[in-house]
C-alpha cells in the first residue's frame, strides 16, 4: 500500500474515532495533549 493511501486510511480512522461520544467522553478533561481533542468546541 502506498504511503499516501496509508495516511488516508489513518485519517479516516481518526475521524471516525472523533465522532464516537464514548471516545470524546474519555477525554472530557481536555488534558490529553492532542490539540484536536483538547481544543474542540
């Protein structure tokens, strides 16, 4: 699998996880160190 396809796969996986309420609830304290989780509205 070419590298760009791998990144597309990882990006899609990451987007799915960010939509899961249980995943977001686990990082509700906003101190994960991951800007996409800590800075969400």
